[in-house]
C-alpha cells in the first residue's frame, strides 16, 4: 500500500464517499496522536492522500513512519 519515494512513505486511499473517508481520517488521527507522530495528508471527497516522514530526523523515513503506515493500512482494511 505505502511506497517509499522522495524520503516519504506515500499512499492514496479511496472510499465510498466523503463520510467514510472522514471516518477513516478520524481513526488515523486518534492513533497518530497516541504515537505522537502525525501524517501529512489531504482529503478531497472520497480520497485521502497520506505522506509520512519524521521531521525531527531530518524529514527522512524512520521506524516511526513504518509503524504508523502499518497501522493505517490495518485501519483501511476495515473499510474494504
């Protein structure tokens, strides 16, 4: 799901509608807050684009990013 590119983990997620996409984002937000590691993301209607990088490690991909990417992928599976 996530691809490493330009020192970021990137993924795009599609949903049935805006409400479902926003529900997914809410779940990700709660998990990210617990980990104190927050995604860069955008949302347009039923699509959520996410990029992960660790700012305090010089904007490179770290284990924190891989851990969050794994959790995001697990959360997304619930919507499929």
